[in-house]
């Protein structure tokens, strides 16, 4: 098996599309990435089916071996020779009606029962105000679709679009900048050839026929003869005066150098090869990748991603029993259960939040009431209460600066500071009970009782060490006979 794989470098993207073009004799693939900085073909590959033991399966495995398919939207085209093509005229333009009557109109012209086929169609532009609508229809065996979907499933690939090989490149060439109005697009393969007739800027006819003998001259003669017969039949059944202006060649069998001039001479129409990437300025190839790009092998795969990326609508046989699965329909019951459970949890959470908010509000109200009660008890002279906490702070600051809390008008020492110093100076091991403390201007009088006279002297000495006191004297020290305790009075000058 000959497999050719090329990579164009890592590209950061907003969209990723993988196109797989399946033909009777080969498979090609293109991985396309688009983003804010532009669109690029990141990787492409080509694999021949001829001489392969397991045919398409092995070719597909080899094709995708070096292509990162994860996260990509897949488009697949099937060999054009496996489709049946018909042109119909219906006496109305309503697409809904056309869809209803299409199977009945087609059945007499098809080689198989219509229920065994999958159909798709599009209207062809009619000249003037004709009441009729020309419909171009393509159909394929349902069993074929099943086979190819099963083949891709081995690679865990689920295509979003299934179309006709070569059709995307024809669809792209009738758009700007190509804008082919009247002409022929010939997709030449190794085993078969597909002709796309473009009339008035629309694909009016598609026909597939064998590619002919292996010898080049006879092969070209056979292809041109089939094209001429097809054009004669098209002229007979079409009221348009069809004059093809150009012949565009593509396909993996179009790489013969003598092909272009020979077909041009035989058909009497200017011919040229197609290079989709060179024609399209939206897609770039890096310099090192230009030589490895073979338009005849991968142009249709490239055209498929360009058509998809630009929203061009064409054949899509991913429909009916092969339509992509509806995730909602398949999982509706489970999703509803999950949704109901989530709604219950959200409601419980909301109820819990409301309850917490209510409970917190109640606590705040009770605390506010307690603050107000404390304020009233502490400052009964204040009758108008607006913000008790703020008012209390203002009152405390004012009182803290007043003489009530000062030991001496000229001193920074406060009663609380003196008590703190006395408490620190006299340890818990000293047996003393202070019964009274009187603070006056410039002096402090301490009254209490202790176990011995020595303890009184010890307390006096300890108090003398306090920096706030200038002197400490024992005013009196007497034994109380009732409890055998020494009662004392100490006076400290500030």
C-alpha cells in the first residue's frame, strides 16, 4: 500500500474539520483548522486501495494513522459512481410538496425499489417565470451508507455530512472567484470518471461512467466520447442553449501531462487543471508544504472543508435513518430526571439561604435591642437614642478625657492604670485584702487588712516602686482582736 502523509505544523484554531474523500481506488483526507489568525490545512494524506488485502479498511487505517482527528467535525464523500442521478420537472415550486411527491415520480426511472434508496435533491434554476421547477436528484443504496458508516466507526469517526465525491469541488468552482457559469467539470479517477455540467451558474447534470482503458490515448478518447454523448442527451432534454466555455479537470487520474491539451482538442473547449488551494486566498500553505501538495489527489477533500466552512449547501445523505442521533431525544428521560433533581436541590438551597437570612436578621435585632438596653442603663441621662453604639463610643471618649477618670488634673495617669500597677506589684502569695481605695487630688488612700505588720511594711515597699507615686506612708496599722488581723491605711502622694 502506498500512503503519502504530510503535516503543515501546529495551528491553534476555532474550528476543526476533517474531510474524507472515498473513491473506488483511493482515499484522501484533509484536516482543516480555522481561527482568528486565518485558515490552514494542517495535515493531508492519500492512500491507494488497489492491491490492498482488506481494501478500504486497511487504506483508512493507514490514511488516519498520522492525522489527529479528535474534536474534528467530519465530512465524508462516497464514490460518485455508486449514486443514481435523475433530472425531473415538477409543475410547482413548493419544496415541501416536491419532497412529498419525489419518491413516486422517481420510482419508475430507478433500477431499484425506492424504499431501498436514500434520496437527496436540490432545485435547478429555471429560465424566466416558468411555473415548473427542475429538480436534480441523487440517490444511493441504504446498504452502502451502512457499510461506510460501519467502516468509519472502526476509527471512532462519526461523519456529520455524507456527500458525493467530486460534488463539493464543482459546488466550489461555481462560487467566486471561480464563478464558472457555463462549462464542464470533469473528475477523472483511475476506474471511473464523473462529469458535472454547469449551466447558468448551477450544477444542472451529473453523470458517472467508466474511465476506459489503461492506455492513455485510448483512455482519453473513451472519456471524451462519453462526455460528448452526455452533452448530446443534455441538449435534447434541455431547452437552454448550452455553450460550455471551459473544461476544468480534477481527480486522482488527471495527473497525465498530455491530458489537458488532448481533452481540449477533442472537445473543442479550453481546458485547464484545477487547484482549489491556489485559487482560494482564504487558505494558506506553508512554503515547505507547497511541493508535497498534490491537487489532483486532495482537491475534492479540500473543497469539502471549504464548502462546509463557508456554509455552502449541497447533497447530504446523513438523513432519515442515518441522521445524526438527537442527543435530547435519546436522553430526554434521564435529562428530565436530572433537571428535576437539580431544581429540587436549588430550591432547598434557596430555602436554606432564606432561613439563614431570617435567622441572622432575628439575631441582629436581638443584639441591637441588648445594645440599646445597655446604653440606657449606662447613660440614663441621654433620652434621644439614634445609634446607640456610636453614641456610646462618643460618650466613652468624652468621659475618658474628663477629670472623673484622671488621678490628677496635671497627670496622665488614670485610676485604672493605678489599679493595674498595684495589682502587678502585689503577688497572689501576699495575704492582703484591700477594702477601700479613695482617689483624691494628688493622693491615693488605700485601706485593707493583712496577717502581720511585716506584710504591711512589705506592701508599702512594693507600692513605693510605682512610678506614679512620689511617696508612700503608713497612716495607721492596728491589730483587730476580733479576727487577729492587722488593719492598715496607706497614703500615697502623686
